[in-house]
C-alpha cells in the first residue's frame, strides 16, 4: 500500500477535531479541512491547512471532486450519522482515497453484544463497518480503520460522573473494575499513527487507551492533585443498568447517556481485545496523575 501523505478531516471543530488536526500536522501530513457552507466557525487553522467548503448535505457530486488527490479521510462527526459516512466512503472509492477512518471513537465497543443490547444506536456503527468492509472487498484500493478508545478522559467530566468543582463523583459497585480510557490527545495521536502504518492497520478495529484504571484510582488521583477528599456516591451496577434501560426504552435521552457511562466503565478493558494496538502503534500508557493535573489546570 502506498504511503499516506495527504489527509482530509471532516469535523475539525468537533470535540475531538482540534486534537486530531494538531496530531496530523505534528506528524507532517498535508491536511485539508472539509466544512459545510453554513458553518460559522473560523477558517483560521494552524499550519498550512487548506479549507474546502461544501453544501450542507454533503452530496456525492461535490464530495468526490473535493477528495480527488487525497490519500485518507477522517470523519470526526457524530457516530450516529451513518448515511453521511456511507456517502463519505463511497466518495473515497470514487476519488481514489485509500483509507477512511469513520466516527467510531467513543466510550463503548460498538461490536459488543452487550453494548448493542443496551444501546441499539450502536448497531448502526456495526452496520457502517459492514458497509465499509463490503466496499473494501469490492475495491481493494480502498480500506478502513475503526479506532475504539473508551471514555474521553478530559472532555465532559460530568458525562463520566466526575464533578471536580464540587469534589464529588459517582462509582459503580466497589469502584474496582478496570476500564480503558483515553485523553483527546491520545486518541488523536493514535489516529495519526494509524495513517503512518497503513498496511498493518487496514480493514481492522483497533483499541487504544491512555491507561486502564479503576474509578477509585481516578478519584484518588484527583484527591491527590487537589489536596482535598471527595464525596463518593455508589450505585449497584445491575440495578443502575436495569433502571436506566427502562428509562431509555421509555424515550429518555439522558438514560441512554447513562447506559453509555455504564458500558464504558464495566465492559471496556481493551487489553484483552484482539485489536489492542498499543504496541502496534508504538504507544505507551500515560501517567494518570499527570493527566489529572492537566485537567485541573484547565479547570
């Protein structure tokens, strides 16, 4: 497979997008940012970044020429936008783009039967990967890579039930279950390294982490950095799961997010997964205390 040098990023202004853009530039990729015409975000990106604006519905007839000459496309958008990502992949095939990284980043392993049972939305990610593999089978010059990273460690702390300003947290059971979790910079670094090893990473789900820790270890790290004890509220995981599942089935959106928190805490130890790619990508675990210090500084 030829080397990847020219990379297009859709979603440079998303929660993960800025970190991915910085990682790509640091790895000396030539980067083009795709944006919708109606986007009000600034086009002032670092480095020699090219910006291309397309109609908001991203039609195939404008996507394909926009991707001509590119080697890879990264989608940093909502993972639920399956139809758009299928269209992106089709445009990659038509334009000769060799690698597509879909928006599979996130808390849960979307291929897990437990995940699909509790949050049916994740079935759509599996359907997307099946579509991508179909394209790869039909068009050998096209390939894909999904990157699974666990909860975002330094994005929405409330989402992972941490409230540093109030020095309180929620834990499931005894707080001793280990789970993989990643900083935004780690996810971005892994994304760039996938493109640096196209032959080894093609048509695969890969798993990375910043560290595999327990909830108690995270709370302890915050207590050490902030110099104060935290209030901890405990939930029995089975009862929490069943309660939130019933609410989600009743249409409560917040309950779906709670189930994602649950899954990313009790079913997210990537170390035993076949696609655990830390060694492949040349990555080592980060230091939990240093990561917490960084979060506290930004707070």
